[in-house]
């Protein structure tokens, strides 16, 4: 079984910033993650990431905010998107 895309959304703010979110269901968790999702959530300008949430084999779920990386505790896809958008809102100064 291959990965199946469950969710995709992309938006461009008037200032040119991009938010792009994609979540896939994968046949087996990407260790050390225990859930069956692969995700990439991006906010930035001209391909430069300002906020990002992603996961990868060997690294697990994590987030990037203004160049700092930290672990992310995955609860659900809905909470993942809500947390990401809250971080985007914070870095935009509450204007998104």
C-alpha cells in the first residue's frame, strides 16, 4: 500500500507569504512516531520556512519556528493543523 493524501490546502497572503499543508496516511508509522500519518505544513516567503511542522523517519514529529526546531507531541490531525495555524498567527502578529 502506498501513501494516500488525506488533506491538502494552500493559501497565499496579500504580502506574498504562503501557507501550504499536506497530510498523508502511510502504511506504517514513521518511527519513532506511532501514528500512521506523514505531514508537511509550511509557512514562509519565497521558499524560506518561517514556521514548519513535519515528521520523518528517525526524527519523528517536530516543528520549526523562526529557525528553532523542537519536538511536537502529535494528538490528532485536527490539533496539528490548529497548532500550526496558531504559530503562523503568532509570527504574523495576530493578523492572519
